[in-house]
C-alpha cells in the first residue's frame, strides 16, 4: 500500500505565487524503503482505487433533500418502514427530546429527519423549536466560529421539515440563513479571521472549514426552497474549495496524506466540518470530491494509524483544546463515516468500515469521551453494510505525505508498541506546535509523552515541551525559511528510520530587527527497532544567540536514576532512557507547564553538541536497559543494545564519513548492525578477537544501502 507523496519544503509568510515557486524548487530527498523520494509528485493512494462493478459506483440523482440522493432516500425510507435498529434509536432520541431541547443529548437534525420519514407534525414542531433555539445563539461569538454549527441545523430543518412548517416559519428560517451568510462574508464585525483569500494558511484553517460548511448548507437549503438567493452561496462555497489557493490546493500541497497541520483536536473538527460541506454538495448534484481527490481516502488510512493500540486514544498533535487526553470520540466517527459513505467501493471504503466497527463503533459508546446524541441521524443517513478491511494486512508503518507524520508499531494487537514522529516541513497554523522531530511512544499508556495530555496551561507549543530542544529566546515565528522537516524515512530489514531537520525552527525577532535563526543545525535521527527500542541521535550547532540550549525528554511520572539510566512508570507499563552522549542530566517536574509529567534535561557540551539516547518501553514496569556507546567522534557514533548496534554519522547534517572507517563493538557475537547516512555499495568485514569485534566498512559491492541511506547488515 502506497500513500501519495509530496514535496517536503514550503515557504511561509510570502505571497502565493512565491510559495508555489518555492514548492517547485524543492529538491528530491531520499524516500523510505527504496520507494519514491520524498520530493516526487503525488500519486493517488491505492486505497482510493475503485473496484468496478461493486457498491454504489453509479452517479446518483439528487432527491431534492440535503445529504440524501434519490436512491439513498428510498433506502432510508425502506429502513424506517421496516423499523430498523438505527431508525428505532433515532425515533427514541427525537421523542425523548421532543420538547427538552438539550443540545448535549439531541439536536434539530434528529427531529427534522423524523419528520421527513414519518410526516408526523409533532416532529416538525420540535424541529422548528430546535431551529429557533439555534437562531437565538450568538452568531458572532468567537469571530463567527460557530457559524457552521448554526447554519447546518437550520438548513436541515428548513429542507427536511419544511413541508410541516408554515410559510412564515419557512421564510423566517430562509431569511436567517441569508442574512447570517451575507454578514459573515460581507458585513463581518469580528476579526475576519479565516475570511481572506490572500492568506493561504486560511485554506487549511478550522474557521474556514466552518465557514464553507455553513455557506454550503445555507445555499443548498435556499435553492431547494426555490429561493434564488441560494445560488450565490453555493457558488461561493465551491469557489473556496476549488479556487487557486483554496482548500484542495492547500491539501494537495501541504497535507495530502490525510493528516491536518492544525493537529489532532482541531484537525478532527476541520475534517468534520469540511466533510459535511462536501457531503451536501455531492448529495445535491455537485461534484463528489471524496472520489475526485485522494486526500479523503488517505484520511481514512491516516485515522487508523493515528489511533493508538487499544483504540481509545489518538496521537496528541497540536493544541488539545477540546480534550487534552485526545480520546477517540464520536467526532472522529462522523468524519470517517461521511468519507466512507461517499467513497466508491475500494480498500479505503472497507478500511473506513473497519474504523467504524472496531475503532469508533458508536456515537454513544461508553468508552468514548462523550455521547453524541445529536448524531443519531448520521447512522440513518450513512451507515453501510459492507465487509471491513483486515487491518492486520496493513504495513506496520505509515508516512502521511505532506505533513510527513510517521507512525510505526510492533503489531496490530492492543498491547502493541506505537512510535509516532512529527516531521512537518512547515510551521504555518496557529494551533500547530513546534514539534518537528519530536516523538511519543505508546505501550498500554503514554510513556514518552506530550505533557499536554495530562492537562495544564503550558505554553505547549515550544519544542522543549515535546521530546525536543529548549533554546532560550525562541519564539513562535511563522515567517522565515522552511523547517524543513522529514528528510528521510524507511522501514525495512527490521528497522524504522527517520531523519528530521529542524535547524530553522528556532527563531526570534530581536527588537524591531529581522528574524534571527538561533541554530546553525539541529538534525535528529531515530531508529526504531521493533518491538520496544528507539535510538535517538541529535546533532546541534548553536549560533551565539542560541547558547544555553538543552534537550528535554518527558516522562509520565518522576523518573528514578540508577546506573545512568532514568526510568518511570505509568501505572503498569514503564519506560527507561539511557542518555549516552551529551552533558549533565537533571530531573524536573513539568509543574511550570501545569502538567503532571516530569522531564529529564540534558545539558549541552558546548556550542556544538551530540546527544545520543536509547529509549525502551515495557508492559510490566520499566525495562532493565543496558546500552553502550559504540564508535568515535568524527566518524560513526551510536550504541549497542541487546542484539542491535545502531550507528549514525557524527558529521554535520549526517554527511557520510570517509571510507574506510572502523568501529569496535564489545563481545564477539553476531548482532544486527543498523548503519545510517550511508548511500551506495560497500564491503563490511568483521574481525572478532579478545572479547570484542572490529567492523570495517570500505568501498565494495558486497552490500547496498537504499536511497534512504539505511544499511542493515550482520557482519
């Protein structure tokens, strides 16, 4: 299975034409596993390829009702007549909250759909009361952030329950949609955040998704009523999606692999809002973007890897405003269910069905963070009866093209180890964190952690609040050069390898002067050896303004030191870290962030430092970690842990050392040697004597590394 691949560099804070020119100028970096380099153009994911003759491939006619094609309306009505379980739940919820308008338990959509399916006047009356409650809300709150959440239910009440309303009531709802949408776009009294087409970042912003959602629903509801005012808003919503610099271009350029740069909570809400808009467009005779663009199939694939083993929590990226713990929620179910429905029959659709049956199986499942009673109508509209993809046939690693987020795991069982690495090439969204090169590790619980997952006030955007570098004076600068992020990735021969360059991440603007970069270099290389061990190597070269930097790793509890190894537990499972290269190590609570986590701080050894850490996790307490340094300065440096030797180039930015070079490993056994930063063909010879093994790497044709620079041998 192959994901779409995109260029990795991008420039912020400049005009769109310059952005695209910078994008076109990106070079080709080596890709993972000998596959296409990271810089090659995107290709459709095989997940999005349709299986001809299966499922609902034929283009369907609109029924005149939002979200319902002609054939789907017939199916939904047949299910209602047969009193299907989904219809029974819808009716029970609509009846229970017929007059009790509790937005945490139900919503206008449930009552309106019940009227459409039964023509019972009480449901139209209830739907109108729900709509009135929505319209009484503050449209301008949060600079119109709730605009989409207000337009959608009012539009659906007007469209689905309109036949049960009076002419005055229909006019009232229609005028509300028209006036609200006109104010948003042309008489905006707020900050106008997310409105301008000149800001390319807005095309991937959660505000813009809310605005597109509400505009699409308002436009189609008005047009279905015969109100000529609707066409203007339909055209506007579609334009925001397809225009140069619009949503599709943003996704193609920056996040084609299904991820969302704003992070986990904001990403799920952005997808939820956008997918609703695209669903109403497809249902009303517009383009089915879910089938047109591979992003939507890729987003399902991403969602599966984003879910951590055990299927209770998501990878915690970006600001975690809705829920610091990042539980898998009904919101995730909604966007995956919408995409699954509107895709053609394909592996992606069946993988979506896996998500809907195994990962987020209900809108009110008790294992989720909250009930979503207002989403009962979604089960009636979009539930499908089709087989689920066997997730165990998926690869054990995944790279989301565009954002270059990586997840690698030891297996697909609920007790598996999961390692996630951030490699985004840009820092462009206000809810995005400066976490490029950072990683988190899950095994039964979070072990190498994002401190924000336990709560607190932060700030959580800086790199040091992840497993990252603290550089005094760093600021959240959105201007300047690309980060540039992930440069190499591979998963083969038992090793997962990533190289991330975040040298331009650490910036500040002194006084009124130009933006200043604080480091000459910060490159990180990680090798994950399944099932439970990660080798982390950092190269840092500071400018004078970047002096005083230090490396931070975060733990779920206060770590204890024994023999130079720092260990902590999170109830049952545990983590151990052996800092093998770097300066003095100290321990501190993350109380300055308001978090319950703790950190170890590794000091620099000078303006130029090398940090080497071996990290290992276990299910039953912290593992007994013993690791030794291998190699020498100026050549290859790394560590021996168990039956693996992992070595990295000690030279700036991972330049390959001159051939031949040698290194000595304690013992005379036959561990597997993972050498990175080597590209080409080599001869690797081992001489065992005196209780140690000396390995010499020279020019030759015995073994060949991939274009990713990864060489795995057992000399």
